[in-house]
C-alpha cells in the first residue's frame, strides 16, 4: 500500500521539508547578493587593494573596443600604422607604455600606434585611445581652454582604460602596474592629477597650467599613489596628550 500523503503531512513531514528548503536558501543567499551578482571581475594593485567590475561593465568595455577598432579599420578617412616596439620593462622605459607616448596622432585621420612588445595583447586599448584622439582632434577648436583640453584628454585616456581592463580581465593580459594604475586612478578620482603629474604630452603646455591652477590635485594623486596604490599605509591613530603637568613649587 502506498503511504498516505496526508499522514506524512500530519506527522510533520511538510514542516521538515520546508525547513530544509529554507536552510538551503539561507546558505545560498550570499551567492545571490547584489555584490556577488555584480562584482565578477577584479584587479589588484601592488598594495593589495582591489577594484571590482561587473560582468556587464566588462562586456560593455569589450563592445566599445570592438566598435572603435571597426571604426579604425573601416573609416576611409583614417590612415593608421601599427608597429610593435621594444618591451617596456626597465624603469627608464616604463613611460613608453602610456598611451600618450605610444601613439602619435598626427592629425584628425592619421595616427601611428607603437604597442610595446610585452603588451601586444593590449592592442585594443591603444586602438581605443588613437580613435578617440582623432575624433577629438577633428572636433577640436584651436583656442579651446585648458580645462576643456584636460576633459578631452581624460575622455581619450578613459577609453584606453576600458580597453586595458578588457584585455586584462577577458583576454588574460598580465598585470602591469604602470597601466593598472590608470584604472585605479580613474576609479579613485585621481586621473586628472595623474595626467598632470605625468606631463601627458597631448596636453602640451596645458599640463603645467592645469597643475598650477589645481596644485591640490597633483599632490593628492602623489599621496594616493604612495599610500594606497603602491603600498597600503593605514592612517596613524590620533595621539592623545598624556603629558603630565607639573605645578611649580610654591604655587
């Protein structure tokens, strides 16, 4: 004879099943939290701090790189040359990896892209920067104020960062602190100060002018770089005054 379902219910079987299901759901809740659902990729700085990117963010970055690369290859107005330069590995050669040094935008439709030999998987990042720079040159007023010039360069460098993040997180690019720093600086609002401190040559004389007008930005960037990006330095606790006052004799 088959067991009577009502008997199982009466004996508490349903309550046991429900409690098991509830326990299982509680155990799984961390897997479905907003943080777990969104933060699926991460980059780590030399200091150990991390920035996280959702799958949606990284896929959007990849779509942007594909669109810009297609523009580079199919726009009849654009003539570009891609070369592979020497690896950037020593302290004296690291600056060559920055997009403003690796790419020469000659005018609104001609660019030379010199990708460092040890960063070839990051081609898409350099393409991003080249295309955005050419677009900006095409639209640029020769008398544009320094503030606007900085904003436009931030747009181009941000496009580079998107390409670099996609290369690192989707295509197995190795960590490279010089370029990883751009991603962290953008995340922490330190990118303008970084471009000024690094004397981004696309800014020309504007770099010094902007630094003069925003001295706190460059200082904040350098402090952030030393205490957060390169080496995590915890703020010193506030010291309490434990000095014992000694009253003079005879008071």
